[in-house]
C-alpha cells in the first residue's frame, strides 16, 4: 500500500472500500461529499487487476458481476454515472485478509504509472478511538467512529449484516459489545444443518445478496406459525427483535441519554418490522445505511495529517 503522501485537499475525489464478510462496499466521494454507494461480491484477482488498471473508471464498473447500487444524493450520482469521477486515492478497511491482499498488491503487469491509484489501508493504531482491543473488527471501529462523530456520545452501533453486532462507545472510547449470527447466517444454518426444515419454501429462499431487503417480509409474520416455514420466520424475526430490545434496554438503563443507530445491509428492512412491533423503541433508533462511509471519511481526514 502507499506510504508517501495523500491528496492534501479535503475535496479531492476518492474511493472508500469497506470489505465485509460477504460483500465489498464502495463509496465514492466528490467535493467532500458521499456521491455514490455500490456493492459487489468478493472479486477474484483478474477483476481486481481490471478495475485497478482502468483507474476505477465508471465504464468498467458496469461490467462487474453482482454489482448493485444504493441511493445517495441524486445530483452527485448523475455526475458519477457520466464518468466524471476520477479518484485520486483508495482507502480500504477490511476484515477479510485474502481480499485485502488482492487490492493492496497490484500485479506487476499493471505498474503503468498513468493508471495507478494509491491505496491506503485503515491502521488500527490510527483510528481516533480509545480502548480498542486487539481483535475488535476494523469495520466495527469505523462504524463507531462515524456514529460518535455524527450523533455524539454515548452511542451504540447495531450492525445488521452477516453477523449482528453491537458496539458501544462513550467519550470516543470503546466500552464493549456483542456478536451473534445475523438473520441470513441463521437461515443458512437451518437450511444446512436440519434435513426436515423446508427453508426453500418460504420467503427465506428469496435472499439475494444484491438486494438486502429481499430477505425480509414486508409485514411481521404470525408469531405462532401453522407451517414449518411460518414457524421459522417467526423464530428468526421475533427472536432477532427481542435480542435488539434486550440490549437496548440495558444500554438505556446505563446511559439514559445514549444514542443508538442501526446500520448494515439488513438494517432498513429490520427496522421497518421493528416499527410494526414496538414503534416506541424503534423510533429512538436512527437508521444509517452509509454509516461506514461516514467513519471512513472521518478516519481519512485524521490520517491525512499524519502522512
């Protein structure tokens, strides 16, 4: 990865890449603002080389398999689609070492200086949070940094992705959290480990990593299911919501004025169901699907001063 200097201007075009366990999450910044967000599966070496060699051009992205977009400010999105976006640097945060190695190490054949975009990895030691323990996921730390920056402290980040994680912070210091399987992981476990549970017959079979909301029904399922798929839906949805409420109850008991934010690919759909069950609790929780990029921008602004 690059080790010299980074663009000095906060308004330079740049890319943020957050590598999750299931997907790669991309954010394009223009004029100091998040302009576009998209997601891809983990990519192989050939695709990585092709994207890097193009200078991350918009034309190449259109051909990447499994590409999906998230809505951001429409006017800035249009400028990116018109291929005016030319990133000066790539900043990445990763919990997947194999993918990190691909993006950080360019093939020798791609060393043409005209197409190189310097890459900077998030360094644990430079994240401006106190009390980061050695195994805390970089993605969790970046989310907490973004949450504290935008909502203030104390703050609890709930990330509903491949795993369901809770990360709490007070006065820019990590105070702990919890990790358990997300709804998709629970679904896969039921499907793979139990021969008699027909997961494929229910809404659970319509999960598509390109469209996170497709893993959820629009309405709360019956709590007492009369078929096995209905019973599975009940257990997954009501079980997850009960866990959320239990952790929040403890959080607000300790920090009555504490903030809470829900993020991750399953966050919006899960929050919609939560509003139907206990709106008085769900309404106190902010939903921010792009929290990771807020944290990346905050990290980059500090790291630029150190390089």
